[in-house]
């Protein structure tokens, strides 16, 4: 039985990519908190993980086939395309901006903690593989 890096690392490398993208989206929301008509966005972690690891959710995904160059691609055509959603505002502002700075900061903090957890789990997996390779 051969060693597969993907099997050894699990989903933690994909989780880091998603958490990084979500941090970027949340930071963009916070940066545009005073921009008129800016719509707050967020990333659905589960959907984004299914897009990156299609084997995990193969039963939940619909594969679309492009039969013409002018057709729009399916959910997997652009990374995180279908997972980025608009946030429903708790209290809409008069200028059309839907960013609630308190919610965004809270989500950013939760995302940062989840990023650190994924990073530690990934680091532990790498240490385990290295010690197995060394025969320790």
C-alpha cells in the first residue's frame, strides 16, 4: 500500500484554503462598512469544502456538462463560486449597505480560531507522517 499525501493530510489542507478565502471576504466586508450600497458577503464552509473535495460530497453534487463554448459552467467551474453568499442584514441601513461591523468582527474571529485549529491539526498530521517515515 503506497503513501498518499492527500490521504495523510485529510481535509485540513482544503480547510486552510477555504478559511483563508473566507478571511479575505470578511475583511473586505469590514473595509467596506461605510460604502453605500455595498452588500455583505460570506462563504458557506460546507459548500466550499464540497467544491474542493468532490469525493466527499459526490452524492450531493450535480455535474453539469458544457456542450457549447457560450454555456455557463457549473458549480465547480470557479473555486468558491457558488459558496459565496450575501448576508441577510439584521438591520438594513438607509444607504443600502448591509455590513454589520459587530457581526463581521465576530465571524472574522471565529474564522481565525478555526483556521488555527486546522493549522494545528495539519501540523500534527505532518509530524506523524514524518515520524513514520523516519521509523520513530
